[in-house]
C-alpha cells in the first residue's frame, strides 16, 4: 500500500463489536489468562498488554503508523516531544559520554544540553550547522551521538543529511535527527542514514493544537534500549492523545501538501514586499541551502521566517497589528501563527547564542496554516503596513 492508504487503513485488531473506527482503550491494566500467561508476559516470552505505562493498543497503532511513514522498524511514543528527546539521551548515554550537536536547536533542547544533562556528566559539543568538516574534527573518543534538526528551529537552515549520515557511520556514532519541522511527508532521515528520528507529535501530527505527544523511531535494537528506560521512568503517551494523534495522521499527507503550498506562496510574496529585509524558506531559490533542501525534501514545509525593516520595534508593531493570525509559541496548526522567537521560544538563550544561530532581534516566524492563502496574506500585508 501507499503511505496515504496505510495511514487510513492501519488499525489495531477489531474487537468482538467489529467497530469500523478504532475505539479508545481507557484502561490502566489488562487481564491475564492464567499464572503462566502472566509470567510469560512479564518475561517477554509472550505478546500482549500488561500495563498502559508499558503499552496500549491506541499507542501501538500510532507508533506503527509513524514507523511506516519514516521507514523504520519500530518506535516508542512519549507524552511530549521534549520527553522523546530526553528519553533518547537518558536511555543511550552514560556519565562521561558526549553529544555532538548542531548549534541550531530548539530552546528547551539547548537547556537540556547545557544545564540538565551535565548534572549526570553528559556533555554536549556544539558545531556550526553549515560546516560538516568541523563536525568531523570535533569528534572525540567520548562522542556517542550525532544530533541535529533540519530544517532548524527557528532559522530554517538546512543540514546535509547524507553527509551527516556518512560522518556518523564512519565514526560509529548514533545519528539522531529531529524531523518535526519537515514531517515524514516532506523528509525521511532514515534514507540518509539516521538511526533514530524524533518528533514532537504536538505539532503537525496533531495539526489542530489539541493534543501533546512525542515519538522516537528507529531500529528494534535501539528502541529496545529506549523502551527499557521508558517503561521504568514513565514518560508514557496517554491512550486518549494517542487515539487523537492516530486519527489526525489519516489526513497528514493532505494537510502537509496544503501547508507546503501556502507557505511557499507567502514566502514569495514576502520576498517582494518593500518592508521586509529578508525571507528564508527552504524552497525559495534565495535560500542559502536551496539545492540541499531540494535534494532531501519533498516540500519546503509550513514555516517561513523573515526580518522586518526597522528591527524589533517594527517587529512588535507587526505582531500587534495582526488581526487573524494567532500570536502563539506553537506551530503546525491548521491556523496560521506568528511568533517572535527572541522573546519566546529562544528567550532563555543569551543574545550572543541567538545571533550564532541566526535569531536576530526582529526575526518573525510564521507557521502558515490551512486558511485560504489570500486571507493569510491580507492579514500579513496590512500588518506590515
């Protein structure tokens, strides 16, 4: 089956009621046939459910759908995207290990790398996103994981997945990619050597700003290690959120196609506006990594960043003048959202750190939604004026 069909037709086995749409499995625990069955399940000698912190039919269905999309063997779902990131590092790293990461990462990931993981002796070495030769030079005997986002948050820079994958394989590193911005509709990092792929399912997978979730995809060997850690630390995805996310995935290809179309159109119009200093969108020919983006992505995604002439003062005027677009720190919603990263998602970084990853004081990020593109543009245009 094609991926669009799989997203709609993948479903856990029907119950005796023969429901057409999968029901919600609101239960914390499950029954065992007898003492031997119970023992076999706890010793991984039988298939089945024990406790919903371990697994749940709704969660399993969600994981199977995303693993099919990403082209991986299996996965593990968590309560949030950040829980997925922390669980990955907590499961695979020990004191003394090192992460090699692109400097361009989400603000909470930066906090995890610089303030939380060092408590347990795990260090992170940052490298510039656009010079993979420096990445290879920075690898030490303690380096265990190569981590990156592409497109980056919020600068929308593109990192060459193929070259990064080659470096990771050469040095026997676990290659981890945050694929949240692209989604597996636009990009499948496993094709370029990624060992693990992480998503905040809160964003495009849900697509309507309703449910939180995260997911880690990869080989059974790595996911087994992550599962062993997660079962006892408890970052479990709730059955209700898993059910919501699984149903939302049925329309993901259609939604992403429209996000791609709308975002490209808005980026093109912004590029020609006299009040805009510059625009960055992966599928604009003016993007510095345009050729790399076209080689590894099927679409440019739903995010556009730009700088308004006049810096932060005019940036605030623009945000305050918006009438339809929402002011929110979220993204991937059916509704268009405007954000000022320097004062919100990346406000905890120093100004120097923000500038190193391209977050200027007047940078505006638009998560382009599914409204009619002319209505989105009308609000942006009047606010620019």
